[in-house]
């Protein structure tokens, strides 16, 4: 039997992603912090529906994700810090350090 994912690994990764996204749920321009919703026929609040991915490296390619946030109240956009994909993050945690 080969264990693919444990609860410790999942909670560790979600803590890592939350650390990359800290402070992104507040608009830097107008200070809006409400979730995305419909109010008086208009969309208001913070929307985090867009993810951008990019691959870095040549021989050891790693996939990084960035969450793009938008404020529907004032129209501004900002992004989180880049964070590794779950597979690359868990692979880095399992790697043994070599002495050469």
C-alpha cells in the first residue's frame, strides 16, 4: 500500500497557501473586505476567482500558482504571493538533503 496524502500533509499545505494569501481579502484601494455578493442590483465585494500558473526551472520544473483578486466595488485588482502546487510542495517536503 502506498499512502498518497495524509491529513497532516493537507493541513500543512493549506497553511502554506494561507500564508501566501494573507492580507489579500482586503482591497488595498478602498478597504472593501466583504465577500463577493449582489447588493441593490450591483456586484460588490472581493472576488478571488482567477488563478494564474507558471512553471519555473529547467531540469527541475516546479509549478507556481498566484491568486488574482478583484474588487467589484472600486474595480481594482491585485494578486497574492506565488505558491507551489500541492504536488511540488509535498515532493519538496519529502526530499532528502544530499551532502554533495
